[in-house]
């Protein structure tokens, strides 16, 4: 085991993140989170990574909460710390990971969850090589359609810059606009799509329609790789609504695109987005 300071180890860690294809914003955020940890540890006269204990990291977590950081922000910072110490173990800098058994703060389950821009960018980073799942994630993030609607999309439902969501159950047919990010992701997948006689857009390697459970399982795996395991595919849809509200898109436009039966359903997201008055934009934002 090599005794090195956290300050000296940080550049090596961020270089490794860059080699793994993490986005610049993710790397900057991880560095800022770890520098904050280092400042906290300095007050305990701990400069070396080998000096850090589970109790220290738990203390940092609890200190963040006492400083009014949200459970969501605290959990994100803890993800950065866990990634850092796993890296140190893999590089033989440390024999064990003091963050391994440190629990995330409990997030209020009564409210829907949504990913921060940093978190959904991290998800994009890890899924980039999987063109099919990358397209599915991008479509949900940029349009807010349900996972079942993704699975049921047919090639005939693509109409230029729009997707047609066929009526089902109590849901009427609706038209959902595709912004540039969603269109590029979908086009990239269609170019690499396995040859298949299936009318469905998303198919397996054998050309069979991709089932909802397969999509959910795949996205869950990438959530784990992106170190945001507390989220699910449904939270991508919530992220779409919240981010568009924050960026000034009006309620009626969002309600229609998301397929909410009542405008009051969309209005409930205003509090989640910490918005008092909805905006007036009638065009969806690019996330």
C-alpha cells in the first residue's frame, strides 16, 4: 500500500475518468466533491487516503446534511467518493475501501425522483457504446414517453421529426416531437439495427421485439455503472417533465407530450421542480 495524499491522488483519478470516457462536467463535479471531502478531512488532520475510515466518510455525509445539502446532493457526492476509493483499491493504493459500507441518505419516497443534469450526463457516458439502449434513454429523456410506449414503437410511427404514439387502454393517440438529440440517437440506432421483419423499432440481436422487462433490466444495469443506482427508468420520464418546467416550457405543452390525462397531473410537478409560476415556451428544451 502506498501512502499518498488525497490532493496528489486526485489528478490521477480524474485522468482515469477521462480515459473511461466520462464527460468533462462529470469529471469537474467529482473533483469538486472530493476537494470538499479533503477540506473536511483536513480539519481532522487527515491528509493521506490511507488514513480515511468509514466513520470519516459517514461523518462527512452527516455534515453535508447538517449544512442543508439535500439528500439528493449528498447522495451524489457520496457516489463520487465511492468511485474514488474503488479506484484507489483497483490501483493498489489502498488495501480496502472505507466507503464500501457507507449507506446513502434515505430519499423521501413520497415524491417522484428525477436525475440532475450531472447524473443523466453520467448515464449517457456509460451507455454511449450501446447504441440501442442509448437511443431508448435519449428518447425517454427528450420526449418523456413511457417505457411501454417505447417498447411498442413501430417503424411506421416515425414521421419526420415526430413520433406517433398509438392509442392504447385509456390513452388516446398523440404526436410527440423529436428534438435534434432524440432524432440523432434514433437515427444512429436505426443504421445499426439488426435485420428483422419485425414492425417494432427496438429489437433484440435475433430480431425479436424488445420486451419492457428487457429494456428495464438494461437501463438498471447502466444506472449501476453510472453510479446512480437509486434511480429507475421511470425517473427518466420525471426528469423530462421537471427539466422542461425549470426551463420555462408551459404546462399544456408538457401535459400533451407526456400523455397526462389531466393538466392537474402536470401541475403537481411544479413543486418538485421548485417552480412557482409555469413558463410560456411551447417548444420542448434539449436536455
